[in-house]
């Protein structure tokens, strides 16, 4: 039985699937892509830009009054928005450009509340190469295609597999130091640590129970907004190392309820050590 999607989720899924068709064509011809350098280890391709434009056009056509926060072109629309799309058209660009089939489209929808804060109303992470659509709406659960998702139930660190993002050259020194400290503490205690290069998919896989947890420092809202909601709706916790909102700090700790406290403590200690050594 197919699930009945809300109007917002129908718009999001249709937009992601349409953008994915061109991305898949470009991925199959990755050697011919035009690439410009944004910074050390951080590339933007014509595929990125085309996918973002497709997503922007489709989302704007369906909801013309909504604002945007996009990876490539930044914020647009009213500053006093009530609804805002947060979009990463191609998360895992380096994987894409190297022919590694692990990348995703990430779309989140934020709703501004009367007190001025915002909540995540809907989130989608689509992996076109394997046709896996991770999605969630606030209060309605998380799904992979039509299957309900739950985070893992593991309690023992010795059985846990965590995901992370290894900092590259352009990352701030304090985050590189924080990562090294956190990795050094966790690595001897767990079954394994993975680095696949797409934060949105790391969060989605945590929601699906493939990973028991994920941490990374210095991320952008478009990297994480959709995945945060998917983890929470799958029964997991997704905060920053101090227990706050990762959209504010860019530092993320997501895990099942049994392991979140341990992972959060390790990340918080790592950040404190990184700040101390970098100062």
C-alpha cells in the first residue's frame, strides 16, 4: 500500500526526482563535467548549479511565497519568511566528481513560529544512484521510500558503528583538532567508524539504523536540516554537543537514545580541547 503524501512532501519528492534525472546523466559523464574551484578540497560543478536551479524553479512554482536558503546561491526571498526551503542540490560533490556513487539531494522545509524561532516541518534526503528516498514530516514519522524507519537499538559501544566527516584543508584548525580528539577517544571503544563523505546521508543512515550515531563539526544548515528531522522522527536524538540546535552551531551529534549521551560527551570534550589548543 502506497503512503498518502502531504502537499508539501509531494512537492519536495517531485522536485528531487526531477533534479536527479539530470544529475544522474551528468554522473555517468563525470569526466566531461566543467568544474570550478571554490576552495581547497571543495568543488562546485555545473551539475551542482543546474540541479539547484531545477529545484528552485520547481519549489518556487509550487509555493511562490516561500523563501530559500540554498548552498550555491545563498538566501533569497523575504527576511520575514514564514516558510523557507533549505536546499543542498548535491551533497557529496567530491564523491560525485570522482565517480563515487554516494551523494544526495537534501531538501528541508522550515516554519517560523510566532516567537521568532523556527522548526523543521519536513525533510527529504534522496540518493538517486540507489533510488532511496529518506523523508519525514514533523510528528508523522520517518520513512525510506514507503518503509517506516527506526534508529538502531544498540546500547553497547563495543557493537556500535559511528559515522563522521574527516576535516579537509579549508576546515578551521579548532575543528580539525576537535575531530582528532573525539576520534582518538571513540575509536578504541567502538566496532568501527566510517567516513563516506555526505553528511545528509550519514544522518539518513543513522535514522535507518545502519549507523548507530554520527558526529561532525562545522557543517552548514543545508547539509543537515533535512537529516536532523529524519533522525528525530525515527526515534533518535540530534543535537549539538551542548544539547542545542545544530542549525545554530553547525556541530552535530545524532544517535539512538542509548548512545547519544556518550557520543555527545565525547564530541563536547573534543571541541573543548580543540578550542584550547587553537587559542
